[in-house]
């Protein structure tokens, strides 16, 4: 028996030496190193350990990029109580732009311009500033937004290290949004292209969390009321999940009892709306949050419509049910900046309770010749113009601007409700909840 083992060992050693000499003759030391690495990684269990280590390193690196702004400062901000004057916003924009003056069009894979020496960009910036000065547009928010978009339209947020200003814009927008939604300083998130992408990212995040912590679940399900936005069905189609829809109560909101009955061993997420699109009503977020705590499940609130309106209506003294991070059990919220945040189209935020959740949203890859690749959302390249415009909007409007606009919209909504109620037909119902969505119907004879 020993002789057989010795023979096998000797044969294996000879094969190893033959392969080593072959690699050395044909590819040199680099080929030998690559072959030895391949042999080592193919040992039982080693490949899994290496993959896990590399992934953790990449996720950690990408996560670190978003903990501080472009000048090394930790970020935890609120929307300014009073909107910043036009001149102050423009000065900060110019300072940020000038801080990246050395970043011309010569950044491979991140920025492409037919302007190798930067002259065209400089002429464009000068023209923008001259236009602003001559036309006194400090009172015109729309034009301020357009200027900010033009200034950063060639920057790419794919790599936040390359453009510190974009990193600052994104972090501060997320921080201001999280603060508005009553999150604590552990909250974090990502800017996305819109509410659908925010929902996609949330669902993907919780699917990947379940894969790690509940690997026995092979057919993951999300429990949500039938009134939930179709973006959840889109996410289910993309990420191979099932949305278990539950019926509404007679008041057209999520039925908590029916949601509880729908929870089973395959459930990985609960979701609800604030408010729902079909009826403009807030689901009972606090009660659903209690379900999430009871069954130890994550809970996403889709506040894409109401996220940038309900907080201001509440501050105006209106009776708005709790829907944000003050509710126990809520682990993430999506809110669109390009709706009642009044930023240009293409800006939404998904906010998570902490980094332990958000890290599952990140994508990382190293097994290609191009080195480390990581991204935080569906998109790779992301335009700096959208981030700049969103940041400018939050800074310039301020809490006072948002509350002033919310008051006008609520007054207009009330006039619409009263007008519909006075029409001489048999209305089935007219919405009375203060969400700026007017719901009404006509009774058929």
C-alpha cells in the first residue's frame, strides 16, 4: 500500500515539475506565477475563501468612498432652514468647479469631450456666468438649475474619487434627504435615476441579504398590498422573486391582517406606500412596521411620491400619519427628488437605515483584466449634471421654500376637492387625506 502511495506521489511530483518547466520555457516567470496561483486557487475551499475576501475588500473600498465628502469631511446635513441666496450657491458651485480645474477631458473611461485643452469648456463656463450676471437671474430658480447642469454636464459619477464635487453633491443630497425623513446618523443610501430604480435597488438589496443570511430560501417572496407601484413587479421580474399581493381594506389602504397571513417561510421583504398612486392614501406604516419587527423582516416604504411633500405638510400642522424612520421596523425608504423636491428629472434617493443593509446593494467585480470595478446602482456612468442640479435645488429652496410651496399646493388641492364635491353628480368618494392626490369616483345609476 505504501509503495502505491509513493508511486502516486512521485508521479504527481514529476507532472508538477514538467508543467513548471513548460510554463517557464513558454511564458517566463509571469506564466509560472499565474499557473501557481491557479493551482492554489483550485484547492478545495480556497476559491470560495478568495472570492469572499476580494468581494469584501471591494465592497469596503466602495463603501468608504461614500462616507466622506470630496474634501474629507464626514457628512450629516439637513436641508437649510432658509434657502441659500443665489449668489452663495453660485459661488460654491464655482469654487467646486475650479477645484477640479486640472480634471480636463483626459480621464480615460470617465469623461469624453472633443475639447482636449479645455478651451471649449472654459468658454462655456464664462458665457454662463456672463449670462447670469447680465440677466439678474438670482430670483429665477429654473435658470439657476440650468446653470448648474451646464457646469457639470461632462462629469461622470462612476468613480467618485475622480470628481470630488460629485461625491459632495451626492452625499449631501442623501444626507439632507435622510434628515428630512427622520433617519439617524447611521443612515446611508444612493442617488438613482428615478423611483423605479430606487425600488429596484431596494428589492435587489434585500434579495442579496436573504441569499447571505437565509440561503435556504430558493423562491423569495415580497409581501405588498395590491396598490403598490408596478416597479416592484418589475424588480421581481428582473431579480427572480415573487410579489405576493394582498387586498386592501374598505378604506383603500393595506390590510395589515391580510399581509400577516401572506407572510411565510419564503418571505424576505415587506413593502408599502406613502402614499399609494391609485388612491393617494398612506398605508398604515406603523402597524406594518410592527409586523416587520414581529417576523424579523426588512420593511421598505415607497415614498417616491410623498417623500418630499409629507414632511412639509406635517410641519405645517396637518395630520400626517407617521411614515418615515420614526416608525419601528422601517429599514429603507425611497423618495423622488424630481417630484416635490423640484429637481430636474432623473433624481431619486433610496435611503437605508444603516450600512449593514446598504452594502448588499453594491456590485463589485475583479475577475477581468481591467482591475477593480464597483458601482452602487443599476447605472455605471451617471451624469454629474443631475447631481449638481439636485444639490443646488435643495440648497437654494431650503426648508422655508419647501414649506411655502407645500402650503400653496395644499390650498390648491383643497380648492380642487371642494370643486369636485360641488359638481352635481353622484360622487362615490372624494379624498380627504392631505397627500395632494385627489381621489374621486362617480356612482353609476
